């Protein structure tokens, strides 16, 4: 999330305002949008504040793809954002109805984790 913010704040101001209005305000309160736009630490956010970002990561990635010229950094970020929601859905499974289906979902989750690290290695995971 922090890398996404850094990436978006590097863009032109009108694009940042458009992103705030069309994406962030769909799922966050004014306080959370204020924190995002003013580079305040996300450590104040609790899980229920972070959850909407993950659930809307596809909207974030679509906005970025539609509005920006593709670069390696942008492609890596979009690839990672598109993995967040399915990964979260797997991590929040609380009951297993069908063991075979669960094993398939586990394999998919493992693949997504590997893809996330592959996308992040040259960009958001490079410095820490």
C-alpha cells in the first residue's frame, strides 16, 4: 500500500486528484484519504482500515492501467495489486467444505505468492 501511494504521488497532481476522487473515496473515509494524500504513516491504520484497500486493489490497478503509460515499475505494481484480493480471500477461509477444492485453492495461493514476490523483487520488495 505504501509503495502504491509513493508511486501515485510521483504522478502529476491532477492525476492524483482524479485517483483520490474516483478510487480512494469509493472505500475510504475522509480521514484515510487525508492520511494517504499527506503521506502520514499507515501504522495508525487497523486491519479493518486496510481491508478495503485490498478488496479494491483491482480498481486501483485498473485506474493505473487506464491512466498511465506502461513502464516496468507500473507493470510490476499492477501485477501485485491484482494478486492481493484473491490472496486475501484464501487467507480468510475459516471453514473447509471440500478438501479437494481447498487443495486447489492452496495451490493457487502458493502460485500467487510466488507471482507476488516475482513482481515485487525489482520494485517494492527491492529495498526491504
